[in-house]
C-alpha cells in the first residue's frame, strides 16, 4: 500500500494506492477510485474477515486501485474548520474532485473510474452533475455499490431517524465506533432482525467485530440535517444542482450492484439508480437470497462476495476500459 494526500477545504485527505503483489496492472485499464459513504471510512474496502477484500480483489484482477478518506473520515486530518461543520456540497464538490484530480496527477491518466459506495454513489453523481462536460473528459465508468441518488423506498428506522431536519442537525453523535463495537455482538445474539437491516451473521462472520468497526465514523450534524432534507424531498439536490434530474443525461458505462436484503438503502431505491441513468451501457447485479441474505455491510464483508460482486466489478471496469483504449 502506498499513501498519498491532497488538500481540500482545510482538510488533508488521505489517499491509498493498493498495488497487487501477484499481478501487473492490465494495459489500457484506468485507475479506480473508491468513494466511501455515510458514517464510514475507507477501511471496509481493504478488509475482509475471511478472504480477499474489495480492493485486493480488484488489484489482483489487474486494476490500479485507490481509496480516499473524505473529510471527517479515517486518516484525513482537519487543519481548520473547528466546528467540524461540513455537508454534501463540501464532500461532493470539493473532496471527491480533489481526490480524483490527485489520482490523475500521480498516475498520469487523463481519465479514471469511480466506485461509489452507499452515500459515496450520491457524492459521485453529484460531482459529475456539477460539471458534466468535465466529467465526460475525466471519468470513464461508474459503479454504485448499494448506492442511491433518489429515494424510492425508505426503511422505517431511516424515516424516523431523519424525519426532522432540525432535530437531525441539532444532535452531535460521538463515540459511534465504540458503541458499534459493544452493540454488534449483543444485537447478533438477541436482536438479529434489527441487526439484519445492516449485516447478517449467517452471511458475514462477525466474530472480528472489534476490527470491523474500524470503518465506523461519527457523522457531521450538518450532514445529518441535509440527509434529512433529502429523505423528505426524495430527490437529491446539492448546492442547487438537481442530481436526480441529471441522471437521465448520464451516458458513461454504469454498473449498479444491489444487495436485495439491504434496509439502509432498500433494493428498490438502489435499483432506481439503474433505472434513472441515461447510459445505454449499464449493468444490474442483484445479490442475496433468503438463505444467504445480503444487506448493506454484507456487500463488502460477506462470504462469497469475491465471486458474487468483487470479480464482477473488476470484469466490468476492465472490459469497458480496454475496449475504449
């Protein structure tokens, strides 16, 4: 792993590059940048409790793989902004383009591929929607993993948590990682139906809960308020840009991966992204069964995700990049 940084809005963002130990980068392929989502950092991309992680699977397929910690995430550092007040526009219009530009600068590649995970997919499309002409020059393919832009179905817990933008923005959550570490084994033992909205013990080995929760971050109150406004409005509008409306003009190759038992981003909401994009080259992958359910975190940590998801993402990105080179 190689570490790099870039500056964005008073933050030093952490970038990591994951070269494969067994395979060279495929000629003609593009660098791939993975964008994390809400209340998380990029750790989940490089960790798996029982096999190759997402980034290592992509790298071993011959891709040049990068991750970023946006502001408030992981190893990114705050040089200013003592209130820790940041929102969707800061992440989508500053952090994502700065990280993408740094990857292009270091690799010398004029175009990269973007993989948006959960809220990271919304941030990715918001970045593209702000300047579609630049996006067409600088971005090759896009993948959404449990991603969303427009809400269709909303789980009752999400609806309650974000019912009031004022209240959502007034509460500052701290100690979320420690709370998750303590709660995960208890929920797995006594409240599996509640836990299954996010992760399923029959699909993901949760015995390493202490390691898993390293991906958890405290969310920003301002971000919470803006998400509540989004949930109530359903369409994503960032900094005056209607990202939901932009989707019909999106033309790049697009792959949409939907975990069918997800309750954080319900399948109907994740699938709507596939339905709304205007790209003629689009692929839908749905994963999860009653016997082996796949919820939000299972998509990254579950058994067999290497074959069900990771290898298929790699194949999609490689085929589109090589065919256009």
